[in-house]
C-alpha cells in the first residue's frame, strides 16, 4: 500500500488480522491504537474503525467470523484488548493460512478445519491477554441457549415452533420464552424471523438468486418474504438489491419476476 493511505471500515463480523510487516494505526471509539509486525488485532463486529499508515509496507493476513451468543457476551464481559503482541506470530500465521486453504476446499470436513483453526487462533489470542476469568461464570445462561441458536440457523428453510426450541433446553415453553426474551431481547419467533431476513439480505447482496429462490431457502411464501423484508429494511427485495448495485448482473426476466412477486405482495398486504 502507498504511504499515507487511510481506510474506514465497519466489519460485519469479528475480524482477526495478523500484521506481517509495517506499522499502522487503528482509530476506534475515539482511541488510537498503533500496531506493528507480530501483532494480532481483533476488530469487533459492527464498530466503525479507521486504519491509517505510519511507516513501512503494511501487510496483513486476516479472517472474519461470526461469533455466537456466548462468544459475543464473552467479548463484552471480558473487554479484551484490541491488539496483542504475539510471542510466536508464525503460529498465528500458520493457523490463518490453514483457514484460507480449508475455505478453498470442497469437502465435508472443510468447515470443521476452518472452525478448529479459528478456535486455536482464539485460544492463542486469549493466552496473550491478561484477563480476569470471573466473568466466565456469568455466561452459563447464555450457554444454555447455544443449541437453540445453532438449531435455528441450521433450519431456516423450515417452519420453527417455539415448542421444539423449548424442547432443546428441556424447559416448558412459557419459561423458555421468558428466558429467551430476557437474554436476547426479543421473543423466539421474532428472532427466527430476524435471522431469516438477515439471511435473505445477505443473499440479495452476495448472490444472483431470485426472490422466489431466496424465499424457498428460508421457508417463506414469496409475498410474505417481500412484505416482511420491506418492514425490516424499508425497501422491497429487488429495490434493496438495486441499491447495492447487484441487479445489473441479473437477467432481465429474473428482474421482472422479482418485481412481479413484490407487486403481488403489495396487493395482498
């Protein structure tokens, strides 16, 4: 990168970046953090960060990941440092390259390889943080919901009932709803719909799948998805896709099909 460069980002997920060479600075929440070769940087999800050059040719290798509920609460409770200086940065680089290689594989075990390397990298990071482990004892209620959240994410293409979610925690549905709402902030059904719409949003941004195809992927009727998505984002699905300049890559027939679905949704609303 050229000297004097700067860049502003808002990572959607958490991001680990290992600095291989050069020096740069990170500005976040009004604070400035300088980093150099051998440093491992953790970018929190959804926070605006500004990166700027200090000296040398800055090179990094990085990965992005979505933390589950317990991991997110862990980061919030522990408040770990943004940057740690690694005693053996070669180990972290090897783990990151292993993740990149596994991402290119099309095998049944590729996701397991990525997750194993990520967990090892997370352990390496935490080993270099001087943290109090007392907050870990406050994570038990969130850990109880882990199988529920995993189940929801793996069954977005099907209707999901509160009773089947409650069964995963061996709780009565009424108690389960109270626990879920107290920890997550919304009801189970609201959360399920939000995850479906988040998935639809990502598909609209990153794929050429039609609205009808996306609706099938999240177990919704076409008109229902269009209506729900407009309530969620303020835009109909095809309008949202156009906003992100993805519609130009779609065949004309598909754009017309998507527009027709949304017109039907408007008529049924």
